[in-house]
C-alpha cells in the first residue's frame, strides 16, 4: 500500500511532520512504514520559465538558442529539444541546480545530476529545460508529457514559480506493510484516521454530497443476487451522457503518486475511490447489458469466460459471477469481461460497488489464475457498510468533474445488515493487562479519534463495522497501548507463579537421538519434505506399495517437489550420494524429520506426520555397526528389554539377505539393513551403504529417563563359555532369547565371541560360541548353582536343534 503524504494531509490538514517523524510515529503506532521516497529528491533550483524567443544555433543544425524569462532575469539556454516554441512555459533548472536523472529515462543516479553553465558548440547556456524523465518521473504517470522532448507546463503557470511544486513533486510517498486484519487501512481514509490518532490532530474525512437527477435508477436497471452468502451487499448506480476526458491534474498527481497510471476521468474516478475508500468498484456499459439486468450467481462447472485482459478463464460452480440477462459479464471481485467493458463510445454506464465473501474471492482468484488489486482487497473481507459511501463518492466526483449525469437513487441489495459490535469498556482490566496507569478519560480520547463511541448508559464501546479486528477487551487494550506509546509503558516483572521451562518429553528423546548419533560419528543432515513421484521407482517400490500414496502439493515449484515424502530414504541416499561422488570415503549422516502419510484420499483431514530418526553410512562399518548404534540409542533411552530383529522384513530397497525389522516388545519400531545394490546404483553410490530408520512415535512409549542406581557387586562372577553347533537357519537372537529366559536371576550378561563356518563343520551348520557370566548379589555362587542354570540353558538350546561342540 503506497500513499502520498499530501493525500493524507488533505484529511489531516494540521499534520506538520517530516518524513522520518511520520515513519517512526506511524510504525510505533502499528501502521508499519516499510520506507518512503521523496519525489523531489535531487530536484534543486527548478523554476517555471517562459520562452521569449528562439534562434537557430550558428554551428549546429539540431540545436536552438532560447531566451527564457525565469522571473528574476532572462537567461540564455541552448537545447536540442524538438517540441518547444515561443510562448511555452517549461521547467528550467538554473545554474547550480540539480535534476534527478537523464533524458533517456534510465536508472536515476543516487545524487542526481548537477547543472552548470557552459558552452554548447561555442554558445553559452545558463541552465537547462527539463523533460519529465529528468525530473525523476515517467511519461506513463504524466500522460500529457511528450514522448521525446521538454515537458510543457500549463499556460497559466506563474513565471519564476517553483516548477517542482507545480508538478506535484513536493511530496513524499510512503510504503506500508499493513496486516491482513486491518483491512480499513488499505485505504487513504483509513491511514489518515490512523495518522490523526497518532499525532493527535483532527481528522476531517471527505464530505459526500447528494447526487442524482430527478429520475430513478429502478426504472433503468434491475439487480438480483441469488447467492447472498457470497455477496452480502450489492450497490449499483447509473450515469448518463458520459463525457470521456482526461481527469483533472490533482487527481492524476494523486494516482500517479500511488503508482496508478492516469487514463481518463471515468477509469481514474474508480481507481481514485478504490484508493481513497479501500472499496474496489467496477463500471459496465449499460447498453451492453442484456435486458438491462444484473444477476449475481455462481458459474456452472465447465463454463469459460473471457476477462478484460483477453484471456479465457475456466470456471466452476464455486466461482461467483456477475451476469446480465443472458450471459456472464464479470468475475465477481476479480475482473470484468471483454463483453461489457467501457470504451470511449460509452453513453450510459452502471457503477458497481459490492461486498463479496473474502475467502471465496481468494480461492476463485487462485483457480482462474488471476489476482488483481480488487481481489487483493476483497479477499481480506471488506466492510459491506462502506459500499454505499464509496459509490456515492464516485457519483459525486462524476458530477464535480462534469463527466456525466448521475441518475437519481441507488439499487441496494442488502438483505442482512452488518451491525456494530459492543465491547465492555474496562479500563482497570486494560491497565492491569498493560502494566500502565492510564486515565479512562485519556483512553476515551484515543477511541474518539478512531471513531469508537462510548455508551455511558451500558458502559460499552460501540465498534464501527470497519474495525473488524476489535473483538474483545485485549483488542481494545492494544489500541490504548499503541496510541499511548509502547515506548512509554514501564518495564515490570510478570505476575504469577514462577514456572520452570523445559523441553517436552518428545523433544528430550529427539535430543538424545542427536546426542547418540553424534557420539557414534554421525553428522546431522537436513533434506526437503517435498519430493518427486519418480523417487518411488528409484527405491524399487512396487506399484501397489502404500508408500506411493502421497499428499500432493497444489502449487508445486515443479514435478521434483510435487508430493510430500512418505519415506525418509530418498533424502538420506541423495545426501550420501553427494558425499560419495565428492570423494568423501567415510560418510555417516543422520536426520530427524517428518514423513507425511495421508489417512485417506482425497484429503479430508490432516495427514499423519511421523518423526523418523534416519541413519545412513558408507565406507567403514557394516550391518552390525549400524545395529550397534540402534541398540546404543535404545539403551540410552531406557529401553531395557532386548530388541528383536526379524530378517523377513521384505523391504524392496534393502538387500534381501541383509535387512531386518526392529521389533521391541512385540511392536515394530523401525528397520535397518544394507541398501539394495540396484538402489545404490540408482543413486550412484559405488559401495555398500547401510541405513536404519526408527519410527519415533512407535518407539517413544517404550522409553524412560528414570534411572535406578545399583551398587558395585560385592561377590565374584562365574564365567562359562559354550561352543555350539547350530543349524544355519537359527538366528543369534533366538539363542540369546533362550539364554535370557532360562538364565534366571543369576544371569548377569552374555557375549557372542565367535561364529565359524567351514570344512570342519557339518554342512548346513555353523559354530557359535558365547561367554556367559553369572553372579549373585548376596553370596558367592557355588558350582551346583551354576551347573543347574547351565543345564536349563542347554536343555532349551537342544530344543532348537543345537548341540554342544565336542
């Protein structure tokens, strides 16, 4: 939102501040000023000159010598401008003055261009006549400027007067960052009201006078609104005998300062009112409206409509349209149609000033791929009570500028009027909330400027409908704080009981995961949550894999970022691949990031976001090293039971013989294994790569940070080593399960220390050796105690087909 200070001062005439003072005060009061531009920057000693005579240059065919009256003297200026003639009034920069830029309209130099007297082909020149570009402007914003030449001022311009001020350039344009809940500040009137309250100056809004002839608009036009939920108010007025002409200079200057190119009086009036009131308007050619009727209703699925920019837009039944008696003539709140646009031949027109449902306008603009200044305002939710004031202001300007004859009356479809809200005025609570001691009378002074009225009978504040952001006492307190001054509020300690802040349990487990991973030599990585559907083919996932069911992005950056990931492996393998191809021989990476699993498609609720602890490595290390990291994490997380590993995990992206699901207390909490060679090739990793993925939501219920101290053992341990001949299909985990179950209370620990397969072992078998340690906490173990426990263990192993090795 850009506004010139001169327009703000039109409604706050006593405002007298510098640009920096205005910026600082408005920002502190909540209307953040992003920056400002002084239109007269680098414009010095520029006056109105009157050309008295013109002679040809004796030594240059394209140069002329002008005698120019600048008020205090007559100076000689040599120029090559082709468009000047005797009697013209022109802007002249005098000797020692400055202009903003060159005549070519290129980028403006930071410090401008200094003009000094000199000689052009031997003839003295004591200044320079200026083009509009040299004044830092453009012909687009000054439509009366010649395409190539000196800017010609009006005939009545006073000789010697300040040409910069005459051109409306003694002004400052401010750029604001307005929050979306302050839709009233998307207008000059709204910002002027804020400025008046900020600087404690009277606010004088424009006075809208009655307009219209003795006729009734109802005799000319019929308006029907079929979808009141999307159009709570629709106002229309008519203007006959249109006279298209340039708008007055003051209007052109204000629009140009806001960055809006002046076109003609009718277009400029609609733009002017949109900036002034924050209410977009549209005009239709009355003679092009079939049956002289307007119908506001939804489009039909599959409809196609050509907008004013000549583009065809595909519609559906959620998009609100403005129709005449036969066809659509505009997309409500976004853009009118080519079939009803205003041309220079228009005789009678219809002004539309309506209020449309903001969310629908935002979604509709996105669907048709068209966002306009009007839709940008409508989508924030306008005040329907502003529509009538805006259309009456436009009709007032029509009459004042002689642009046409306004027909009497207004068509106003407003079935459910929006009423003002009431909020209790509670100064004690507000002072307690803010930590201030502001008198209630002072608060009411702030509210008066903001047009919040106080009902003494009920003790309520009456909130005007344009302040949609004020809902409760806290909102009112914020109004007090920002106009009292945040910098004036004293520092105070918060009241209430002290609390100790700490990480949530979930975050503590994740913090532990990072600590364990980094202790084991892993570095943290971060990858995108957006992926390409092609990832699933690289991971060798079958077509019916549930991991291919994804949440699709509506407006992706491209196909490579079009779905939300359902597996963390692509990001991890991509990072490992990058390191491998940059010749990092040993790479260990970990990541804690979400995957997104839709609960149903199409989406009816938010997907299941599951945090995954992903480990990946290549180089030094193997399957058992990765398994050790997982078990270290489980141990540190207080998971005292031993995890089991199911080799029948059937993950297509892992090596079929070197993978396993990780099962803890009967629940699958993750998986680990060697990456399938074909997958490694797909990612251009030329050596064995290992990954582990822990599903944190599945694992966290088993974790505990409770620790129980146990003293150093007082009694000696007894160690027994056993060497067994084991069928190859028996896993070490099955052996360890027997040892744990049958070892009882005397079992302290066990350790696998040898596995052998070779010619000395029967085919189909392997040799496995364990060291088992027993200890009692209250006495020294005797041989018969240990022998009894060992017998139980051996009996259990024999049931698995395991025999002691001779």
